[in-house]
């Protein structure tokens, strides 16, 4: 097939382009700007556009399929040309469904933990050399791309995001996959620019459950009360498998699972990660990996990229970087680090960076999120608020939202960086939570504070 990508430089898009290229398809693409690592990886496979920009003359009837990325706009000149020519235009998830409609589709959904659970499953399957197609939302150790497609594999694992599919397809991505086997990790309001109320957001998960194939299977976290209500009241004809936090204990800074086969030491920790592990175990068993084999493989799982990623550790201190930004994720991550390192001072730094987190009406969702931290810091950029065309957020609103009198709030990146580098990190767990970079923070310099 001749396939053209409009906005090929995106994290997900460039991985799909590379996967299809490796599968033997003929790939072309355009974008107005492409940054590393996408740029270098596309260049490696000869897929980097010669020039940045949109070129309608590239769009001809010789193209079998257009894949449209979220970075493109409705008035994109290449998109308009493709529409005029009547070419087949796919969103990213639509195309993945087309590639997997004759396979057993396993879709991992939920407001949090999707990437980690999908990563755990892939780690275990890779450990036992079990070949499978997949799409995951992070770069994983031992996997060259975030997408892998073949003609022969029986299963495809798909991370099921609830965000919109494309500029011209406003359905949530996970509505398009029609899973045979599904997992839902929990529901916590997010993406308020798209789902303005909690009820509207929750309804997307009900639709997802209804789209599971008849007679299919749903694995779900029964400890999430909203999700549990949704699943138990659903009349969809499917098999339902609830899971909850497995028995465990912490000894000398290491979490051990208590299993029928003895205690199993883990590289990961935290209640939310243990719930993720239990969900991943169910999926692996449904795919054909026995429980004892799962425990053997999962002991070497170190976590998904940017998810509680350990940047550095010495005899008394440890530094973690985490993608957490939504209220439920921030609370789960903060609580987990404090539980794991109860005898250390926890310095938790959160950057408010996303559309939802910078929305004045959504801020109150963060109440209590940083309570377990011994020292709590919030950084946000007023420029980011302006760029997103949101109402101005004041420091006073931040204090009120988090309901913590000793909270430190920074709006100037230089001042935040200076504060951080002045901190004595002896006997400290430093937790950096953001989907951004704190206004250009030098993470290597941060890690050197305890490496030197």
C-alpha cells in the first residue's frame, strides 16, 4: 500500500509510520515541524520529509490511504486535497483497527495506568518470546517502536486512550477498537476541554464497555467505586473479571508480592502499580501465560518510561521523575513514594502544565493530592495559561485548591530552579511530577546533586 501521513512527526504517528515501513508498506508524510526523538528515528528509516510544511501536490490518487494526526487542523491543505480526491482518510485508531480486525484485540483503558499495564503485559510476553502485535503509549526498554504490526500474529494489544481520534473524527480513540478482551483500570475526570462534566466523561467508558464484542471479556479494578458501579450495572453480554490490590509487604525499601508460590520481590512499588500488576496478570492469563510464569517475568519489570522513573539513587537519597499530572495520578504517586520511603523526607514538585490542570474551575480537584509530601511545591507558567487561552490563575487560587498552608508556589522557572538546586537532598526522596519540563529544568544537573 501507498500510505501518506499528515502530521507524521507525532509521538504515536511516527511510530506507526516506522512499523508500517518495516511491514513493507510504502510510506510518505508531512509535518510543519518535527523534533527529536521523532526526527532522528524517521531519518534513520528514510521517512523524514525533505522539507517541513504542507504540500497538497504530494496528495494524488496513487495514495491508497491517508492517516491523519491530531496535530493537523481541519483546514490543513493536504487534508482538503485528499477530501477533494475522495481518498480514504483514517484516524490513527481507525487504521489500527483495520490492521487488527481479524485478530484478537486486547484493549487496555482507564483514566490512569494504561501505559504501565500495557507495558507490563508486553514485558511478560517478551520474556517468554511470545510474538504479538501491539501499540503502547511510551517507549519501552527492549522494544524499538511503540507500534508493531504483522500479518501473522494472532493477538494485538492496544492502549485505549479516551482522547479524540482526529481533527475530523471527534470520537474517543478507544471507541474504535471493539475489543474481544478489555481492561479498565479506573475512572477519574480528565480532558475537561473535551468532556466538560464528570458525567459526560464517565459516559465514554460506558460506551467503551458496550463496544466489547458479544461474549467478550472485561477485566476491571473493583476498588474504583465509579468503575465498579458502571461494570456491575452494565447489561452487556460479556464475562467480567474483577481485580483488586494484591497482598504485599515492604521490607528494606523493596515491595514483595505475597503469592501462593512464595514472596516475589518487585522493582516497582505503590498501591496503584500493584493494582496495575494484578490487572496485567489477568490479561496475561487470558492470553495463555500461567500465574507462576507471570510472577517469574514481572520481577524484572522496572516500569514504563516516565512513569515513576528512577533518575538517581545513593545510600540516603532517591530521585524520581513521573508523568503524573491529573489529580488522581498525583495523589497516587505521592502517596506511593511516601509509603515506600517512609523514613525519608519527601519533596514533591508538581508542574501544572496540561489544559485541565491549568483550568481555574478544575483546580479544586487537586485538594489533598500532595498531603503525604513533607515539602510540597507547585510550579506553573502564566505564559502556558495564556497560550492555552485560559482564565488567569493566581497563586491564591493554587493555595486554596491544594488546601495546604505550607505549599510553595513558583511561576518563574528561574526561581523554581534556584530553589531546587539549593535544597539539601540528604535522606530525601525527590519526586518531580509533570508532563512538561518545568520551564527547561536540567534533569541531569538535578541527578548530579546526589550522584557526586
